[in-house]
C-alpha cells in the first residue's frame, strides 16, 4: 500500500515547489502537464480501479458528493426490480419468509458489521440515523441514570450535525439532562465528572476532522460517561473498529459512503456489554420478543433486535444490500485498508493542488492535513460566494456541495467528498482545473448561480 503514500507525496511536494509560479500561471496547463499524467499513472496502478465499473456514473460529471449521496451501483436497478416484480408481484406476502425479508435488517446488518468492526448479531439496519440516535441516546441516558444518578450532562460538539443536536435536545428534556456543547479542542476539559453521555460524530460533517474513537471512548469511560458515536461520515469511508474501541453505542447512515440510495435505511449498534441493560424507547412490534404471538404487552427481544421498531421498506433494503455487495467485491482488492489508503492519497492530492492553485482566490483548506485526524472529505473555507461557487462548479460538471456557516458563526464551506470506490486521481486533477478556471473567470458572480435552492 505504501506506493500510494509515496506517489501522492511526490505529487504533493512537486506541487508545493511549483506554488509560486502556478499561482500566476493557473491557466497554463503545460505547467502541470506532467502532474496530470502522473494522476493518470496513479489510476493505472490503482488496485481499486475496477470498482468504478460497479457504478453508474454520468459521463461528463466528476462526482465529489458521495459523502452526501453515494453513487448508484449498477446492480441496484435490477435487484430492486426483482423485489418489485417477483418477490412482491408474484410471491406476495410469502416473501417475508421465502425471500428473507423479515430477517433482512439482521442479515444485512451482519454484512455491514464487518465494515465498522462490530460482531455478528450486534448491528441492525433499520430506520433513519435521526431515529436511531433517539433510541440509543435514550438507552444511554437511562443506563447512565441507573449507574450514576448524579450525572446531569449530555455532552456533544457545537459543530455536530444539527439533527444530532436536535435529537439530543429532546432526549435531554425527557431525561432531565443538560445539553452542553464544546469545541473539539476543548473536549478534554469539557469531559468532566458531570457527563453522563458523550455523543460525537466520528468524522465532522463540515470539516472532515476525525476523532480518535478509542482514545476518546477511553477518556469518557474514565469519567464514567457512556459514548454514542455517529458514523455517518465514517462507515465505508474510514476503518472503524467499534469493538476494539470499546464504544457503547453507534449509529450511521446508509446513503452516504455505503451507496444504499436516497433515504436508505440507517444502522444501529450497541456493545453487547450494554445492549440489554436498558430498553430503547420506541417499543414497536419488530423489537418484541415474539412479534407474531401478538401479545398485548411489550416484551423486548434480547440483544440488538430490540432496536427494531416497525416494518422496514424492502425496496430500500434491496438497494442497501447492493451497496454492501460492492464492499464485499472490494475485499478482493484490499477492502477497507485499500479504500483508506486511496482516500488519503486522493485527499492529499486535492489539498496539495488547492493549496497551490486556489489559495490566491481566498479558498482556505479547513480539513486537518494529518492523516489520522481526517475522514474522506475536504472542505475549503471562503469569505463569500461559496454557494454560487458550488453552483458554478456543478454547471461545469463538478459536483460538490455547500455548507453555510452563517447560522452558527462559522465559515462558509465548499465541501468535496472522495469515494475511493469510484473517484480517480485524474478526477481530482480535473476538478481543481475546473475550480481554477471558474474562479479566474468569476463565473460564480453570474445571477443564475446565486439563486438558492431547497437542498444545498
Ligand atoms: C447525514 C447525517 C445524518 C442524517 O440523518 P437522517 O436521519 O438520515 O436524515 C445524521 N447525522 C450526521 C452526522 C450526518 O452526517
């Protein structure tokens, strides 16, 4: 795997050396000719290069938003069509048994478990990330109340994804906890003896900064706090080892790096150490010990099955399974370690090119450069025009997204996600080339790029 590191480093060093001249000659492609060639050479050596063939990717698009909605696997359309026409259309209700529908949250969960370092039977695919957060936060709050009744704080990060904070606000009301928010750099001091539950997103959705899950979990346990990890920007993007980190609870998203489709079912995990210690609050029949006994009172299943609530969409589950199939195929090319190595090489390259060529336009990288401190997306801060810049890039076929900071007093960010299963080194090169041309021509100032849409 080391060739990634050295090849990416070589390009990065080369680019830094060229920085002064390239800032003034950004349109002069010959300056960087060898570098684009080097990107193509890296693609030719890429052990994961064949994986791109597993995806539908529009011809003239460089898709750098797989951290928001993963691309469509080629196999998905036929797999979903089979569920519709055969399993639903012909076999009808029998498919709950004959097509494995009923056990699919557990069955697909076991396949995903290996990607996040969970054991068999410890993780289910179900509901949304927001709903799963509510379940695990309540379970953790309840357990904390039993173990340490005097602890009154649910601690999280101020720049956590809003839905995580919104869910925490409800849970705090029900459990009489106080939500405290800290910056990542002040986490150690905020993690004091009052903290009952620590809820963090492993890779920050804005900056791409990644926590040391094992270290933070250890520190939380040392003050008697339980940990809830959101893996939305981690699962399928970075190696995660929930078991060896000894985390308590985790949730994550199916439609980002796992490529499960828009609104794909999310997942939930609880450490076997705590999973049956408390009940999750959404006591639906799928989490009942005997769902088809139709008893009047709720009796929870033992283990993670208790975290199921109601009937899942089997169409969505079929698409999710196709996303997991791709990861299984990628195991033959090195699996998660290869994905991580390529992710770091792609993001190193992008950061190096942006530093050399976009700094002059006021774009500043806010993603940590240290490998162990970042996930698989890179964010560039801009003082103004960020939304329009993304729109102008999309018009050029380079799809990233915009994350404004006005509401929370943070910087506006241009965000670019790198999915090693289908993004190439040459895509990185071309994306930066487009960005530089867009910035030089001030394209983002055109009125058509300054009209806000519902989803950014
Ligand atoms: C994407 C994301 C979510 C999404 O939650 P949904 O319930 O699927 O809408 C939640 N948390 C984080 C950190 C995310 O990045």
